C-alpha cells in the first residue's frame, strides 16, 4: 500500500508551494488565503503527497466556509490516519510568533499550537516545516522560540527529526527531504 505524506496548516503559509517543490506538480497558489479548497494529491514513487486546504482566517470566505474547511481537514486527517507515513504541519516561521502572541493575548490557543497538539494526540508524530526561513534574521533563536511554543525545549536542533527549517519558494527544502527519507526508510524496515 502506498503511504501518504500530508501537508497541513493555516492558510497562506506556503503548503501549495511546498507541495510543488516536493512533487513537481503545480497546484493553484496565490497571495490571497483560501485558494486551496480541496485536497490535491500526487504520487511520487511509492509516496502520495497530499496538499490539504489551509484553515483559519481566509479573507474572502464566510465564517461558515472557514469552519467547513476546518472540518474537512480534521475529517481527512482522521479518515487517512492509517495510511499516513507523515503529517507535515507547515508554518510561516516569519509570522508565527507574532500571530501566536496575538492569539494568546486574547486568551485563545493559537491555531498552529492547536493543530500541533491535535496531530500529536492522533499519534501521527508530526513534523514541523518552518517555512519562509529566508525572511528570518536569527534562525536559531526563532526556531528555539517556535519549538518552545509547541512544547519542545531548546535548542531546536535536538528536534531535527521533527523540525525542518525550509524556504519552499527558494527551493531550500533539504532538511524536510532528509526527514521524509528517514521516515520512509524506517517504515520500510517495519
């Protein structure tokens, strides 16, 4: 059976750009959140990559449409759990801390933190793809802070099997490719 690698996360973090970098297959991308409205998939070798719609704020979508998208993502993850080799949560590393702080100031759990915890509760051993690293002035410090928000004590490098600093738009996804290869090898041994 072919195994799935699922890309998930908030809207406009670069999931579709990463999907294109991993598979060579184009899906609609744009500056406006909410362009991906259904799962896209592509098979590469024995792996099926799936680009899920983003959820959270989508400027041109109603609250009902946003909730329906979130429900679609949750249902997909639950229904495909047994087929997944890897769940990759993509974040915009350049804005993650600012957005998380805003949510926490309102007394709410940030979407990224909630999703990370959900993926862990499903026992999917998720990987965090910290995208847009080309926009970060101090990568190690930023990744330490992001890791802490997600329950991983610094330094982030001790979590290099779960955190991949990438820049999908620049084609710099080697850290994530390494994790995918390691997980694929481990699954083949089982």
